[in-house]
């Protein structure tokens, strides 16, 4: 089945998405190698066999997609041309390399790549000329798309992907900023990232999803991350979409021997947002640190599912996920840690901490451990509650109003995660965002 094939089977929202993806903006898709066309065709066939997840599916039982199913997203008819002035407030001062995509289309006039850093970075089309072997070895090989509708959709219509290859023993001092901007309503975009950190390399990457308007649109993102032996990656993921947007995303990480992966994921926007993060320890001695923060209000729904797979001995993982939920919003966290047979000396700890700012706010949290080895150290825990009245009273006794006291405590709750981001200007931006959003609610 080719990607241009008309699907006659009526499946509601899926038909609309397939129509949108089958008609990318501009001219015909660039020539692609046979293996890439086969990858896309296989993904499209999987889409044909899948249906939109419902609350009857265990992984989606707290995240109804009825509002999403009522939408009809269209292809990007006219590419958006933004002047650099319009995105200056989104730029990160420390980042000397920036790759920008607007409504899913690469914007070279907004991008900036510093030469002589050793980093190979560019779009999929451009990078195939010099990095074909690395791309073919990893693209579409790590995301579990057999039963994942949205990941399969992304792969089926893969066009403008961001590709980063960090050469062996290369340490980049400045972070790399990947900026995905949404500007037009009723548009479906499908950002893709492939990041290969070769043995001994070190890099900080900021994966940033932002909106320039409050329209309703659909972002369907997929990232595949591969760390070689002794590689180190700081991966910051920001989701600050429109509050009316739908954001579905998945990230698959493969850890080499003695590698270190630190992810900090911040979810602020989206009417409905979902992030699936899977980390697999493929060799001994790797380290994985996952930090997450969802800060939502109104009627937003933010869903985070993580899976840490300790498949080899001597692995270490630490996870801290926090939710700050106001008004009638709802947050979902499902964190699964698996220790496979033979993965002895695994050391894993997981914590889910959640703060409700109103009596109408909801959090569903499910930390899970599956252990099939006997010489391990594994813990997990979860808390859900409101601000401590004694702490509020203490601050009031020091002269603060109740509102200011509540705001200060809420800010401190979220700042624990934000402070772990290794980019100073970005920390300051997010701290200001938390201060603006953490208002006391009845």
C-alpha cells in the first residue's frame, strides 16, 4: 500500500488525519530511498489495522479522546513564513545551534547552525547524503509502533525530520535548540526527531513545542534517542502549546554501556496532551534520570506514561514526576519500571508527587514495579494532596497574605523540577511561567 492510497474504510477522525498527512504542504515529497518508503508503507498498513484509543483501553482509561475525535484536521495548505523578529522571544541565549520547524515544515531562514562544532545536524532529506547508515540503522527502529496509533501515523508520513548525530568523543559546550512552532488552526503536524549520541559524546538538547496563537490544532511528535557507550545526554522537553491544542508524543531511548541519560519534561499547554517515554537499558551500567512536571489549569488534561526497562545488570534509574493541577483540570501519571531476569544489581527509585489547587482538580497516578531478579534495590511511592495548612499558616505568621503564601509554596513545589534544567536562561523563563500560573484557587 503506498502513502497516497485512498482509504475507503470509514473510521471517523482517522480518515481526516490520513487525508491530512497524505497531502503535505507544497510540492510532491522529495525522493526517498527504498528502505524509507518501505518503512512508511509498513506504518501506514499498521494504521489501517488500528482504531482510535478509547477509555476501554487500559493505557487510555483516564484519557478520553472524544473531543479529539470530533475534530477534522487538515493539511497545511500554505506554509507559514515568519520573520525572525516574531520568534526572538522563543530563542534560547545559550544555544548557538537552532533548528526551527513551523507547522511541521523546516524553516531554514529561522534556523542557525554553528559550523565546526563537530555536530552533524539538519533535516532528514539533507542528512541522508552524509549520515545514511546511522539514519537507516535507527530511524523507526526504537519507537514501539506495533500497537501505537499515533507513532505509526507519524512514521507513515515522515517528511521533515530533525536529525542530530554527535560524533564519537565529541562534547558540545552549547545546547542545541530544536524549536517546533505552531501558528495555524485546524492543522495537523508530525514532528520527528532522531538523535544519535555516539560513544563518549556529551550534549544538551532542548526539544521545544510552542504556539504563536490560541487556535485548535494537532501536534503528533515522535523522538528516537540512541546513546552509545559512555555517552551523556541532557534532554529537555518543553510542551507549551496552545491551551486548545491536542498534543500526542512519544519518545524511545536506547542506553548504551555506562551511558547517562537525563530527561526533564515540562508540560504546560494543550487541551489534551499525552507523552509516552520508554527508556531501555540495552547494555550494563547505564544511568537514567527522569524528571517531569505538569502544570495545568482550566479543563486541561495532561497524561504522562513512562516505562523504564532494566534489561541488563548494574543499571540505575531515578524518577521524579510532579503535577500541579488547578481548576477542573486532570493529570494522569503511569510510571512502570521493569527489572528483567538477569538484571542483577539494579538500583531504581520512582516518586510521583501531586498538588491539587482546587477541590475540582483530579490526579490519577499509578507507579508500578515489575521485578524478575532477586538482587536489586527498587522503591516507588506516590502522594496526592493540597497545600499543607500548617505551612500556609507559618508563612502568614511571617506577614504574608494567604494568597501570597499559597503562591509561594506552589512555586517552590514546581521549582524543584525546573531547577534541574541545565540551561540558565531557560530556567528563568520557566520560573517566571510558574510564578504567573500558580495563583491560589478555592
